[in-house]
């Protein structure tokens, strides 16, 4: 008698030996995701030498089996020991996270600004906290791609304000894209104050989209000094897109919850760590 299928919902597999190869590939994909924390479809296509359609079928089946969670353009572990950032919270929600830490970081960052400086401010709720401490610094020129930052600069300081154009992303309250990057290439500023979605010792600064990562890199190229403003909750996490290694960061301003060991490792890389 013919054998009945044990799982009618599974994508049909080829007969042996192709069936065995498919099962082996799916096993390897599951292990790879657990080891790396995330994989992209293009990465798997290159690794296994099969089509995108085949890889997507593999990911669908592995998700059905409870071995992973599909994400835009790839997959992440179902249970993660170190969070992988795949999307960004709305900026109103982010503003409510770590309020005290962000306020201290913002105040410390403002102390690095001197009269006569031209500074570049990234988008981010921590950067907004910095602006209120710039009121008495004059003359000062501020360049930013963030509309919420620009609003606070215009209402709380006497600084000359330059807003960089581009494609507006409502959930970020800021502008990104090729035009933004091209415009930033025309600037040379005293200091760049960057926000972060995630950073760790191995991968450095990472983010959640190519657009945001590209703008951050352009900002870093525009600055004589790069200051990263990030509370410790961002540490030990990683986004899908690499922005820059820590060797390109001059100073990190963070809170006291960062471990002594992590601080020491960062300082070995040449990063000046300011804990508030």
C-alpha cells in the first residue's frame, strides 16, 4: 500500500537523494540562525547555491516547525539570548524608554559643545534631551536631519539651524535617503552626536535599515569628532545593518548599567567612555 504523507501542509520534497539534501539544508539553516542570531535570504542563497524561492520555502517550513521566526528579508531565532533588532519603535514610544538615563546622557553630551562650534545632531530621543542644555551656548550652528530635533533647537536655543532634506520617515520623525547622504557630504563639522539602536563589542554600531545606516555613516564622515549617545539597554544587541566599528567612535556617553568589563574592552579599542 502507498505510504500516506505525514504532513499535508509541508512543501513537497524531492525524492531521495534530493529529499535528503533538502532536509540537510534546512537543518543547517536552523543551526545557522541560532548561531548568528539572524540570517538574510540573499546570504542563504549564496551559501547553499539555490534559488530565493527554495530558501523562502525552507524558511516557511522551518517556521511551521517552530524552529525560527521569519522576518523581512530573512529570519531570526524564535527564542533569542541576545535581542536582534529588526524594526524600530515609533519615536513617541521610544521617548518613554529610559527617560532618566537619556536625560543624563543628553546633559553630558551638551557639556562637550563650545561656543563657535558647528555640530551635527542625529535623529533620536536621546538627542532631543541634549538640546535643552544648549540654550546658553552662543554662537552655535546646528545641522540635523531630524524634524523633532530641529523643532526643539528652534524653540529652545539661539543657534543657527540647518535642516538636511531627504525622504521623510514619519515613524522616525526624520529625513533619510540618497539626497540626505549627498547633502551631508558637503559638510565638515566640529562634532557629530550620534544616536544608536544597537551596539556590541563584536559588531560595533548597527541599525535597522540601509537608509538609516547610510545617513549615520555620512554623518560620521562629516565630523572631526564622533560622539555616540546610547543608554546601556542598547548594548549587547545588534541590528541587521552594520554602521561602523568602534574604532571609528571617539567617545561613548552611556549610563552606569554598562558592565566594567565592557567598558574596559571599549577603552582598549580607543573609545573614551563617559558614564553618567
